[in-house]
C-alpha cells in the first residue's frame, strides 16, 4: 500500500502540471500566430518597395538690363529728322528728353550763297564776322536731332573783329541758353542722324 501511495504521489505533480504546460503552449502558439498574421498583413498591404518621388525644380532667371544697355536701347529708338545729312546749321529752340536721350529741337537756318544740299554735305566755315551771313527764312518748321553720347560742344566768343575767337569746351545746357548774337550753331551729324559735334557762331 505504501508503494502504491508513493507511486501516486510521484505521478500527482506531473498530472496536475500538464494543463499548465498546455496552457503555456497555447499562449505561445497564439503569440506566434498573431505575429505571423501581423507580418502577413504588412506584407499583404505592400505591393512592392516604397515608391520614390523625385521633385525637380526649375530656377527662375530674371534678366535685368544694365544702365548702359538701356542707354544704348534708348539711343537706338530716339527719332532723328536729319538722317543722311553730315551738317546742319541753325538755332536750338529747346531740348527734349526721349527715354534718357537728349534731343535738340532745331530751327534750320541758311547760309548766304550756299545751297542747303552743299551745307548738308560739307558744312560752312565758322569764323569771326560782323555781318549777317546766316538767315532764318522759316521758323515754323523744326527738326529733331538726338545728341550722341560723348558729343563735343565748343563755345566760341568774339573778342575783336581782327582777332581769332576765344574757344573753350562747353555743354548742351549752355548751348541751349546762348545769347541771340551767338546762338547760331553748326552741328556735325553722324550716320544715325545724331549730333556728335556742335560749334556756335562767334559773331561780333
């Protein structure tokens, strides 16, 4: 009887422990199943590797014209009424601004004994005199003459009829305000119809 009891005693713990071990196995199985399901769900939701989106930006370039470019552009668009002439004689009525380019509004005069075509091609000599070799026969018609950049203005003043005039460098602004006795001007014109030189008449 003692032997039977000992045998049952030895078997008892294993018999009672079996359900606990089984429970642990079930729990472990559920964890594994859950893990597999989660991994399967992640894998099933992805159809491939992550897509890479490349964004390409194109820089915007703004071109800004420099002052020198603007001046050149303006000089090219200033209208001239004397294209084809090499010289012109007359007085400066006023000076206008055309896009940054000074434009002389010119009242053309004639030289005694010189045709206009000859004056336009060869000009006339500027010298000290006491007579009136230049006349204004029409003061109603004026001509636009743009002034070239770097144009040279030379002012001449009569000291005496038997002496050469005093000359010095001048400006367009001064030429526009010459006294009546000195206001007749000979302009040298370039191929674009722009005034590149100006010299006033030194009348005594």
